[in-house]
C-alpha cells in the first residue's frame, strides 16, 4: 500500500473529522449543561449513521466507476475518465466552499449549534432526540460526503486513499476526545489555519487531475469515433491541454520519491501542459486570496470586538 497515496485523504479526513468532532463536542457540552445527558445516545447514533451513510455513498460511487470501466459499451472507455473528471470538479467545488465558508462562519458556529440544541430540547423527549440526531447526522454526513468525493476522485490509486481516510477519522476522534473528554488545551485556530493551507494546496492539485482526466476522455473519444476528432488540437501532444510546458521526467519523475509524494499530495505531474499550469495558478491565486481574506477578516472582527469591549 502506497503511503503517499494515503496521505492526502488522511489530511482531508483529519480536518473534516475535527470539524465534525467540534460539532459533536459542542452538542454534548450543551446537553450536559442543560442536564439532558439522557439524549447523548442520540448524538452517538447520529455520528454512527452519518459515517455509515457516507461510506455507502463512497461504495456506490466506486461501484459505479468500476461498472462503467468493465462495460462493453462503445464509449465506456471514455465515460470512466469523464466521470472521474466530474468527481474531481465537484470535490474541488465542495472542498473550496467548505474551506472558505467555514473559515468565515467559525466565530458564530458555536452559538448556532447551541441555539439549535436548545430549540430541539423545547420539544418532548422523543422529538428532542430526533432533533439532536438530525443535527449530528447532517454535520457528519456533510463532512463525510466531501471526504468521500475526494476519495472517489483519487479512485485510480486503489484502496490506499480509503485507508488514509480511516486513519484520519481515528485521528479526528482522538482530537475530539482530547478536547472535550480530557480537557486538553489545543490551539484549534492554528490547527485549522495550517490544515487550511494544506487543503488549499491539495484541492489545487485536483485541478490538474481534473484536466488530465478530461483530456484522457477527449483523446479516447477522438480515437473511437472520427466525428470527435476535432476535439483535439493539432500540433500538440495533448488533446485539449495545449503545448507541453514542463517536462521533469529525467530529474523529478512522478513515479519515484519525492515526485510520487508531490503527485499524491498536490497533484504534481512530471509532464504539465499549458492549460494545466494556467488553471492551477488561476485557481490557487483566486481560492487562496479568498481563504486568506476570510482569515484576516475574522481576525479584524475579533480585534474590533475587543476594542469596543464586546
């Protein structure tokens, strides 16, 4: 099993899992404060069902890709890389949104969760239990679905990404226990900032993978059916990516260390084409600008609040 293939999903799952663990910890603390600890089993049920539902989504998507790959349909060889490109694109969109939105909403997250828990507890015990269950289930499923999409986007790397996700999930659970059970002080803001930068680089690497899969699909289509031949540019080694602008196969190949680690983590390729380089830089600058703006914006709000005595 390739360690380098497991590392990206470990990092993604660790960050997503810690977010879910924070929600779970806040809910459990609210229930304890309100002397409603009898609702705790609903919290654990929500966690378990959320994890199982996320895993089932991953299994179904994986089976779907395998079925397409094994199909004898004429266009099946092109559909598989096309679907992988779509999964990569959706993973980019969801992970980017989560990264930027959660950074902006971090300050109000605790208050919103506490408000939702308090609202649920005003109902009768059964309805309160279902309310707490749904709150936890949705939080875990949201984080799990984003992770599953990332794993499916890395489907071609075998089971190593799934193994990395399991280790990341265990690490997130451990951090949750340290924070809320044992009261260990962890600089959670610094943790999320560091993980945010890593996640930004990992997601940016998916841009390269998305275009690589799209190019593979276009190339296969052009070879299968002459009517798609005009999809490919003439005078280029690639079909839709333009000219080759980076070729490091002789000194930094992507199938040996450290290139293989850079490939698994950040989407590095020993051969990069113009469209990949331009798209990568545009995405990294745009998403990175929004992310760091959300961080500095949150810090400015905190400073103003302190200055006003709020």
